[in-house]
């Protein structure tokens, strides 16, 4: 049975579809450019049955996950080192600050020039987009560690190496997961952008191809596929975050 909260969440989507149907039904917009919900639904089913959407989605998901994982493997340690080493921070901060506001999609043509068309270019673009949110959020999480925790760990004889992971990184986990959630959104955006420019497959290439050919019902259907996948990925990461940080919620509730 659907709860009131569940109804409240899906109500905006229902209203959007109704508005969409009214716009196309009364021909406020030419259906050649904005297809009706029925035609998009038919295209969605056709793409699912043919396997084209699933095949290209798997390629996009692979690229997005690879770039996200690489961003975490590189970005989180850099954030930790920046927070704990003034010398390292002095070297890295100008690079991080100078590239933070750079639109990552703008470097896709450069990556294509270096690596050609295919996985390496797309994964590299995703990696660069995921790197900075993870560095910045990890850095802020570590630097916000309360002094009392550091003093207590030092008084118990905790080594610097153990303190880095057991105190600083553990305290920074909420910020790290926030960075991961931001990076997850960037991973799909950059994977699709790279596929539109520098790939022969992937859901981004499929969207671009249908748009270029004027088959807009299939283009909208392909967009819906990636929206659903991105939403489910975000919900999955949120569930992992809540499970991993259950100790954090408990500790907060004990002091409220």
C-alpha cells in the first residue's frame, strides 16, 4: 500500500505527465519537436525490447563507474594529504583552485585529441569531473575534526598513520559521502557528454543520433532510460551512505 509520503513524491511526476499530455494534445507545441507521452512510451518499450537501450546503457554505466572509482581512489587520499600536510597543500591548492570552476565538458575535445574516440576519453572526462568534489569534501571533513578527538587519540598513543584513518578519515566520512554523491551526478553528465562528442556507442551517442535524425520520441525515451538509471544509482548510494553512517546518526542523537 502506497503511503501519503510516497504519493507526495510521485505527484509532481504525474502532474508533469498530465501537463505534457495537455500541451501535445491541444497542439500548443508541434509534436514533431515535442512528441506525446504515448509515442515516447511506445518508443521506450521498443528500445527495451530491441536491446539497443540496454546495450548502450551498460557502456555508459561502465564508463561512469570507472571514472567515479578512479576519482575516489585518487581524490580522497589527495584531500587527506592536503588537510594534514601544509607543504603538500601549498603545491596542490593552486591547481585545485584553478581547475575547480573549469567546465569539464570543455576539455573533452582535448581528451579526444590525446586518447581518440572510445572508453579512455569518456572515463578520463568522468575522472576529472569526479576528482575535485571528492578532494574538496574530504579536505573540509578532515579539517573540521574536533581537537578533543585528536588529543584523546594522541593521549592513547595512536600513531600518526592510524590517526589518519581511524580519527580524521572516520570523522570526514559524512563529507566524503557527500562528495561521492556530487561526483555520481557528474559521472553520468560527463559520460553522456563525452559519448555525444567522442564515442560510437553509449546512451549519449544514442540520444545524439536520434536527435540528429529527428526521431524525437526515441530521443526522449533514451533520455528517460538514463534518468531512471541515474535516479536508482543515487538512491542506492544514499542507502549505502545511511547504512555506513548509522554510527554517526547514533552519536549525534546521544548528544541532542
